[in-house]
């Protein structure tokens, strides 16, 4: 008889890792639809999604914000969509309540008076509320900033401010001076600049930038405005500029080389400046167009960097594993910071499947490393295709709204708050295990002797399904079920022989990985498994 080794996993806040044999604890290849950050020693399923817009295919709401209805006065959730069959902006809203019409728990959206742009195709990438003026701002036609009154009392100001742009990004109201800043690029100039709106007094070139860069994203960074720029050739390094917002000076405080890949998202988290870049793939689903990302001959890569001193340090890299077509990874420019985590949308092929929806990067505690989590899928268990697209999202309280296309049709989902709102799969896929932590490796054959999944008390509708992959199947979509447990009030289930509806535990493998599917609100607290390592090394398979 060989030696018995036992592996236990009871912490889950380390996030997703690219290396399937990464030795760090609490990490996994995939975590989807689980909250692993609030309570690091258990995985709590998020609620499923349901229809979030009864007229999604015609309204095509893609960008969201919270703004104040001054006549009430209350706040509401606003969405930037279009007039059906056109590209003209139309603004819709929901009340921040539940249990009544047109609020967060239903699929209806309504509008105020004067909610519609009379002309020009809107740019979905700019949709920002400026509390100092009480207006919402966007852009249309490549030549104008529009202005909308959240109350609907004022006429829709479709030509509020002339500003010529080829690409325009999301604006930021800096808390230091209460001024609205907007990044844009105009290829005809060319012009790369930051526009400034101080109580509706505009300066279109408050800061001019080198025209071989496109300013794709801006954020607060202490007293500075951090400006993320991608090189226009799509190949040269991206760059971040730090500006003290003094428009009387033509200089910037700092110019930082942000490394390879086209920078798409920039945000401050825990006092650190975090940037997400894409090498290959497509960021054009937001506003980042005109850069030839689709020419890379290798698999797409998502690069995560943070500012250390005056250098951009890469702390994580995620490589797609395409089955056939490459350059299909999507990261639109939409982002949101909630509870000091950075949320963004991504569609990427990982571990044999397309993974789409909302992701996050952040820490579970001040001394924990930054961790990447696939928070929620776009449409429950129905994965998008690489030909589909992710199109915007917004978290408001416990509700998450996500927009995407499927087969060319726009759709919007939202969190299901019903009593049966855990119908989708929450997924946990482990790293690859070969006994390295015990002094063994992939040259040893092994038998799985016993495996257990621990849970909180299983709810009435709860179910846990455990499956495995071995050797050449690891990283594919091929999984073999070991057991399914739906016993009410149980807190663990163990397999050590042939399970009813399952299969015999695998033998004579060299490496193994596991997948846990949780439905019905089942919370996972641990996974443990015992293996018998064969003392003999075989010469050949």
C-alpha cells in the first residue's frame, strides 16, 4: 500500500490564479457567482439573475448612474439608452425602492419629460452626473456635449457644449475641487485632451496630452487626476499621467510608463493606483476604438498593474485559453468602485469555457494580496459566445444590472430577489494537484481514496455537485461527476466508493482537479480529499 496524503481547502479569498499549480493558499482556477470576500472561510452564492428590462432589445440601456430628482427630492437609478430604432439618446430611470412599480425589483423603466435627444447618435461611454449643476452629461454626433435635467423640467440641451471628438470617455467629478473632467480624443486634429466643466463654464483643452496617446480612462488619485492612456499604434506601451488639475500650466506632475498592452481601466483601490490592460482581444465594447488589438498572434492576456513609487508593477496576468479563435477577450471601459473593490466587465475563455459577466479586484483585508474574482455571470448558467458582447453594468445596493448582447440582440438582467433566487450554478474550480506539497510530483501515480465537501446547514433547495478532471482533461470542459448531495440540514458529504448517480473514484492518475457546483443557496465551507500515492514510479504511461 502506498502513502496516504490529505489535502484540505477551507479558505477562499485568494482569488483566481493563472498558473494551475500556483502554490499559494486560498486560490483557485475559477470562482463564479460566489461571494468569497465577505467571509473568507466560506463561499456564499450570489442570487441568480432575471430580466432587468422588459424592453431591453429596443431601449438598449448600456450605461448607468445615480442622480437626484430635485423636485422630490430623492435619488433614482438612471440608464442611458436610445430611442427605439435610432442612435439618439433617451434617458430612463428606476426608483430606488422595492415593492412598487418601476423600482429595483421589477423589469420596468420609465422616463421623465424632455428625456430624448432630438438628433445625433449618443456615445454610451460618457454618462455622468454633476451634482454641482444638478445635470447629467453625455455626448452625441462626435461634436457636442448634451445636458439632461434629471427632473425633466428643462429641455434636453442637445448642443450644450461644442466639443469635437472621435472617442470620448467617462467623466469624473474630482472631490478636491468639485469640477467635472472628461477625457477625449479627436483624430482629425489630432487632439488628445481633458475637458473641464466648472459649473457649466467649459474649457475644452484644460490639459493637452501627447497626440500619439489616447486618454481612455481617468480617476481620482489623491489630489491628482490620474489619466490612463493607450498608445494609438496598439503596440507601444501605455502611459499614465498624474495632473494636479492646474489648467494654467501646460505641464503634468508625473508621466509613468504603464507597460505593454492597451490600458483600458484605471482606478484607485486602497490608496493604490490599479490599471487593467489588454493584450490582444477587444476593448471596443466601451469606447476604446481604433486601436488594432486584434493582430496579436498569441492568446489574449489581461495584465493587472499597480503603481509602486513611480513604476507600474505587474502583480497578475490572466491568459485566455482559446479553443480555436483568438483575440476574443472583451473588456469594455465601464467600471465601478464599491466597498473599495474595483468591479468591471469581462468576457474571456478560461479553463475550457467562456466566462462572462462582472469581475472584481481588491482585498479581503488590509494585509491580504489583491485578488481577482469572477463575481457574477451575465445570464445565470447560459454563457455568452465569443461573438456576443458585454455592454455595461451597475451595482446599486444588493441589485446588479448587467447589459450584454446575445445573437446580436441587446439584453439586460438584474438580481432576482425572490425566494427562489438561487437557481443558477455557483462554480468553484480548484487548481491542479499532484502532491507537490508533500514532496511528490506528476511522475507518481495516485488513487483518490476519499473526498468530502463541507457546507453550512443545507437549505431545503440546496444542492452540491462535485466533479473531477485528471491528467490531459484538466483545463477542458470535460468533468466527471463524483456525487450530488441535496440532503436537508447536512453539513458535509463524503465519497469513498461508487456513488449513486456518480462514478467510482479515479485511480492511476498523476494530477487531479475538482469542481464544486452549488445551487439553491448552498454555502461551501471546505473541500478535503485523500489520495494514495503509489510508491512505484512507472517508466511509461
